[in-house]
C-alpha cells in the first residue's frame, strides 16, 4: 500500500484497501490432504455457537452472475436443511460430475434431493443436474462428517456426509443455476474464464472483442 501511495496509484490503492475491509478472515489449516469433507470439517472451530449453517465455495468453480448464495439462503429459509447449487449439464457430458437424484417442487429451479451419484454413465444418470461448487450446509454436516467412513486414501467425501443426512431425513435441496459457470481447475477453463471476464470489462472488453473477431476470421 505504501508503494502504491508513493507512486500515486490511487485507484489501485483504493482497490487493495477495499479488499481488506470486505470480510473478516479466519484461517483454518487442513494439514493433511484428506478430501473436501475433511477440509470442511477443519472449519468447524471457526463457527460461533449460534451459527446454524456454513457456506462452502470452491474457488475453482466460478458461478456467474453473482447472487446464487442469496437465492440458496432464501430456499433454506423456506425449506430448512441444506441447499446446494446445481447446473444443468448435457447428458453426454454428465459422467464428469457428481449428479443429483431429485424430485420436483413448486419452483422449477428448486428440486428436493433424494440422493447423489458420483460420475455415472450417461445412461445411468438419475438427472442432468450436477454439483457446481456452492453449498449452504446445515450445521448438522459436521456431525455427519464425523460418522462417515473414509474412502480411498483415507479421504472424507462431502457428498458421503450429505448422503447420510438425506438418509436420516434431513431436507436437502438444489437451486438450479441458469447462468454461467467456469471450471478454472484446468488450463482450458481458466483461459475461457479470463476471456469471459475481460470481454465484460469496459476498459479492456471492446479492444479484446475486436481482436478476437479479427483472429477468428483468420482461423
């Protein structure tokens, strides 16, 4: 911050200072790579006694536009339990995802979850609704994580804990997100996300769009 101030970079300085004021950050270290469920469990100690739910956002999943967690919170207020974000995936690509077995509700974009299947064959998939890296989990998830059986390599899978809650009658719903989703856990997805963000940027978007148009005409 001092360097930016000395160089007169007031706009960048304001961005850096604003970031530190957005949230209060507490860090929980996952000292061993024992799966997503184990990582979520490591955060239990950061919750206050009156915290009833925890939001889990996987950083390699970008879900746009923003606001899906607000929708999920409204669904939790109405139905209770846990709420997960889902995307509608073409059936021929469904085997790359964890897939929800669902039933309809009065809202076309809200489904009650009866179970989950990890990376099924297209013909065996119970639906085309796949997990999208956003979870609003009832605090009961921590007890479930303590009771599930570790899988290969001793990993605790979050989906196994959610499945246990479903089996015990805990309400679980999905919100179907109809916007954009980028998987930046691989180079191709990262590049697509960078281009998508840049095209929407008023400073860089117009020039990038013009360049891409010219480049594609030469392809």
